C-alpha cells in the first residue's frame, strides 16, 4: 500500500469514496449539506493536507490532516494541536488496514510539525474507527465534543461529534 499526498486530479474520486463510506456508516442515501463538504476534497486539499492510500495503483481511501487551528478545516482552537478529519476508506477496501495506515501518516506528520496533540471527532456509529483510535493511543476527550444541529439535524436531535485526543 502506498500513502502519499493527493494529486489534484484525484480529488473528485476521493470525494466519491468519502461520500460512499459515510453514507454506508449512516445507512442513508443523503447526508444533507454535509455531503457537499465531504465531496469537496479540493477545498480540503487547498486548505490543509489530504493523504490518499493506493493499493496496486487503486485509490482506496483518504484523510485530511489539519496542521493547526488557523485552517478553515479546523474543528479546534488549541494552538498546539493538529487535527484529523474525514477519514474514509472505500467500502471494498475496509478491514485491510487502510484507515490505520492513513491515521499513522497523520500522527507522523504532527510529530514533524512538533504538535503537542492531535484532536479528532467521530460519531457514535463509527465504532470500528473509534476502536482503532484507542489502539493508536487516542483517548476520549468529552470537553471537546461538539453537537451539530445543522441540516439534516436539529437542536432537538443534534449529531454528537465525539472527541478523541492523542498526546504526542
């Protein structure tokens, strides 16, 4: 498996993979306005760093590494932290270590950047990813949880974004 920075001509393909992976997790045909954000890999690439995994030349997943809190992709205010966003693996390649390899690249990148910690958010349905995060040393950080009430959610039924932190 090869892990590297995404090329601009791969953004649309990773967007499709990301949307498909998240739709599968949430068992839905639409993720509302969040689907547009998931699909817009090019905006993430221009703001932060997007890494892709390739298996025998086939694009099988990607992740966004957010180097600092000053980025549009940042979901945190901590000046000493980096972030991980939108980890996605093509459903056909899940269970093969692709997600693990992508997160390890982000951890290595944060160390090069001399970040003190990495913050990421997950959702209650992402139990497989959460178990992987714990195996990699991340711990729950409820003080960083977010409750998203934008479409298709509401203030009565928000999406709970569960925070994890890895101290480096």
